[in-house]
């Protein structure tokens, strides 16, 4: 049996992942109720901006399942935000903190809970954290987003280092999903051109039909994380599967 914990499932890639893994036992971790006809095994509502409550809730979330030794336990850290889209000159402390709480602190606390809950289990255990090309390519107006995704890459790297030699190892990696046709792209295209000079490029992605469909990206992600060789690479990129 395969258990799949997925964060950020109310839309976009997260919702597509629910469809892609519908034959498995899906445990949704998200801000509000998921609108889906798929029978979720568990659904947990959390506030990613409230780190104190999240840290308390996460252990209860992972203890809500009782996996057997022959089972597989997957964690997909998908929840994320591009906001606020502002230049460094315009950004305030709250903007950085709100972004980092969702993009960095939440996955860090969730990974912590996953390790503490399952490190003694013989079951196959895998963590995939959704990153971005922005982690390695600076973009004007994305000071918070770029730096948070760079941090997530290193978070995954440290996770790999700390779990590789466990008695029952945990495989961890990041995934760059490309530019997907989601609500995040609507947010980007609606941003202030003075704060985000590259807005025209992203409008062209839409008008030229160059955005990737969430279902396709979800299918690639599933192929990656369910592979027997998962974890041999620290970072996976959608471009290698096009």
C-alpha cells in the first residue's frame, strides 16, 4: 500500500497530484477544504503562516496513519507562494516573513515531522519538495520567491545528508516543475510592471500556449518519485522529461 502526503492541494499542481495518485491513500495537508470527487484517505487543514500551530499539528497528521513494513510512504511538499512580487527596495519585513513561512519554514517543519514519525519504519520512505528554476536564476521582483526556493534546495540537501545513513534511509530530492498553467501564473501576469519588469515574458507564455498543463507535470512527478532509482539525483527537472 502507498500513502501519499501532499501539501497545497486546493488547486493547480496539487489538485492534479490528487488525480494522479487517486489509486493510493492520499493525505491532504492544505489551508481549506479540497473540492474533489476523489475519496481522500485523510484531509487536514492547517495555517502555513502559523508556525506554532503547524508544528503542533504536524505530528498528529503523521500519526493519523498506521503503515505496515511493506508499505510505501511519500511526502510531496507542493504548497508555495510567489507573493509578494516586489523589488528589494519595496519589500518590507512582513513580506519576506510571510513568504518564507509558506515556502521554507512549513516544509522544514513537515519534513521534521516526517523524519521523527517514520525513521524507525522499514517501509520505503521518500520526500519530494517542489522547487523552481527561480532557485538558481535571479528574477527582478522575486527577491522573496527566489531566495525561498534556493533555501528549499539546501533544505532538501541537508535532509539527504542527515537521513542517508539511517538504519532505514529516507530518500529526498527537489523537483523543478517548469512554468505551469496555474493560479500562480495569473498572479504573476497581474503584478505591477514597475515591480516585475519581466511581466511581458510571462504574458507571452500564456498567449503563445507555452505553459505546461498541471496534469502532465503531475504525471512526471509521479514517475520520478515512484521510480526505484529515486534519490540518486538530488534535483530533478521537468525539462529532462519533455
